[in-house]
């Protein structure tokens, strides 16, 4: 298992409430991942107008998935860590045509990632910075059918097809719109906080996984929508947090 960074737990106080940051998701890159492909989330997740926000920490040398959702082999949206170049790549594949935005990151350090799409434009922001963009006709045609998965790529059918990532993940959220204009507030100067208390993110959170369970095989959705994910093949928790 990856065990990078410090294990000091931080708390952010917003609107009078404490935010617990005691655990992160720990994936070993062998065959474990989180399956969030619950029916309600699949119908609520519009791939042509969305954002994904998360904190990750990895030193994997392979190219593997942080996040993946797809309709078919020719229609995909993915966040990929390319270990050979120490970069995060956001991928939009529409009718078999790939479009990428990539940004260098520091291997073995906590990094905030925001991937967004709207109005035929894909965006990738790292650590609250200005978004890099790419033009793509659509995220893909039709709704998500497979995924979202965290730490692996879904199979067209059932289960994972591979691309497992050795990674720690914290504060993973899916929005119903492009919130990249408010990435500075979401990044919060490098301090994770309860995103549901944010006032200016510009979109509604449809699923949010804090990974604060510490044990078990259920990743609770704290958005209030009950789109709970499932930890598969021994995915576990770490006390190393951002």
C-alpha cells in the first residue's frame, strides 16, 4: 500500500462545524477500486456538464486511472495518472476520438485535481491553478452506463477491465455542472474542507466520498443522495491525509 506524506489529521472549520479528515482511501494498484455505479448516480451524472474534484497522492510508475466512466469503448471520460511522466491527464473520448489535457504534478505529494466539462470545452485545474482547456464536440453521446470507478477502468459489461492505480484518494466529489471558475475556493489554499458548506462553487454536488469510514467495504455518499460506493477486492483506508 502507498504510505506517503505525513499522517497528521487536519480540521477545517466552516460555518461553525468541524470537518474530519482522519482517513483517505488506499488502493494498492493490483486489483482494488471503488465502484460507484449505482443506478441513481448513473442517471444524475450528465457527462456533457459536470466536474470531478478530488485529492490524490501517488508515486505509481504506471499509467492508470484515478477516475473513469464510460458508455462504450468509444465514449469515455477519465482522469489518468501517467507515472512515466509524473502528470495528470484528463481524457474525453467521443465517438472514438480522444482529446487530452495534461499537467505535470509532483509524485508522492498530495495534489488537488479538478476536471470539468461544459459547452464543448474540457478543463483541468491542478492545485487551484488556472485551468488548461481542450475543445471536444461532446463529452460523449448519451448517459454513463459503466462506472464511475475510482482507481480502475470499468469493463463494457461488468466489473473492471484493469488500469488499477496505486494511490491515496481523499474528498472525491462529483458536481452537476462546470465549477472550474471557483477552483480557488474548492482548493482552499491546500486545505480540504466540507465542500457542501462552500458558498460559491457554482454547482450542486451529486455525490461526495470523504472516505472517513476507516473500515468496511462501503464508501458513504455524504451528499445526501445516498449514492454509496463499494470498496472492491480489498480496497482499504489510510491515516495519511492531505
